[in-house]
């Protein structure tokens, strides 16, 4: 019999990413604590995860909506170039009128 009858397998390494974050700004730390309380998060990690998920969702929405926003901005600029804007002294009354109309 040559060698050991058991198979030798190399150790399996599971790479874990551990991150320690130090907060040196008291205002930021207070904001994170308020976020934890407001959301009922069980930990700083859970609060950060929720914040990241929310930010990623917002970023996706902005990316998907970018062309629509740009189109509306272009249309508004074209209207202004044609003199179709609302004079500044009439803007507040115009906006108040829009707000008072049923949706």
C-alpha cells in the first residue's frame, strides 16, 4: 500500500469581507441612529442595507426616467425660446391657479 488510504484535500477557504467603519462625525452618527429608530432596523448593518437598497432603487428610476426628463426640459427650453414662458410677475398667480385645480 502506497501512501495513506485517505484522500488529502486542500483546505477550503471561504473569503469573507469584513469591514469596520469608524464614524468621526457626531452629526452623521446621530443621523444614522435616527434612521435606525425611524425604520426599526435591528442594527447599523440593517439600516445601511435599507439605505443602499433605497438609493439603488432611486438610481435605477432616475436612469430609466432620464430620457423623459431630458425631453421635458428640451420642450420647456423650446417654449421659452418661442416666448411662451410665463412672466415672473405672473408666475405665483399661475402656480396658485394650477394648485387649486382638481387633479
